[in-house]
């Protein structure tokens, strides 16, 4: 859900964006909701974790050709790390850079935890969760606005989510490392369609069992004007 902001209740967007420039967009993504926008090449998207400990699932597509889309495998292989932070280049399966993390106040963002779905909720947490809304459903709802369907969903990024890997290779989903107001900023290398599910998960600690809103601010740095 894309919601106009009440500027009386939130800090100024220009001061909040991690990269200064002309304000292009300033929207709130409600707790549990989807969001999407095209970030033009050179523009910077700042994602603000308003209340802290909120996971933000994210998919990226080249706006001009959505068959060119984010690849976790290509990104991890190129940077030789499974976590994202400042300097990480988010690559398509062709190796094409889509966006680059240019600023980060958290230091660890997940590439391997995936997105919750009604099926995975049922498998992990029991039949009583079968009807709970999940990230895959958010991606399908928002992706349909751009002509995308289930076959277009790939492994996603989880901004602010903490997924440690134990020495035996087991994954954990634990409390995030973020805090209220923490931010991450991504600069588009090409015109990039960004799909977001502001994760609705209430069965594990990725959201502190309490999904909350996030803020999306797009700025156009002076050098790009």
C-alpha cells in the first residue's frame, strides 16, 4: 500500500534521506503491505525502519526489461559474502548491476532467508496459519500492477533481517539488528523496478512478532540533475 505521508508526524524527508538531493518520492508502506516504484538510474532509494526490527522483503527488476532481475546467486558470488551492506552491488543473473548499497546504518541485511508464503507458514507453524497473509502474496499483488506473475518471483533480499548461519550450516531467524529510524540507501545503476513486501510475518522474531510501517524516500542527487 502506497500512502501519502503526514509530514507533521514524521521528520523532513530531505533530512531523513541518506543521500541528499531533489525529493522525488516520499511514501509510507503500511505494516504488512506491498509497495513498488521505478527508481530512475542515478536516483537513491532510502528505506527507513521507522519502529525498528522490521523485515522488508525486496525484489529488483530492470524496468526496461523485467526478464533482467535480481539474482541472489550472482550477487553473493561477486561479493563473496552472503550479507549486504555498504558497497554491495545488487546484480541480475546476467551480472548486470541493478542497484548499489551506498549507505547503511545497520551493517547486515539478509540474502538467503527467502520470503514467507502461506505454504511455508503452514509447513513451519501449523495448519492454523494457512490463511495468514504472507510476502509471496504481497509480491504477487504488487507485481501484477507491472505485468509480473508467480513465474517472475525469484530469491529476494530481506532488508534489516538477521539470518545467522551456524557452523553446521543451519540457518536461524532471530531478532533484527536494526533500531527505530535506522536506514539503508540504494542507488539505481539502471532504471529499476523495486517490489517490496513489508513483511507480515507474526510467527517468528524477524519483525519482533509485530509488523510495523516503513518509509520509502527517493532522492535525485545534485550530480544526477
